[in-house]
C-alpha cells in the first residue's frame, strides 16, 4: 500500500519536472534563435 503511494508521488514529480525541463529547453532554443536574428538586424546579446 505504501509503495503505490510513493510511486504516485514519484510519477507526479516526474511529470512536473519533465514539463519544466521541456519549457527550459524551448526557452534556450528561442534565446539562441533570437540572438542569431539580432546579429542580422541589431546588436546581439552581450556574452
């Protein structure tokens, strides 16, 4: 009984962290694309 409760908690945490990881991956890709476009149009990000 306790193991199934633990598995539910772990699965919920896994789903939550997967969404966060996916969102951060998309954000990094967008940052890269925007930086490349800024090189062509204006001043790119510093760094």
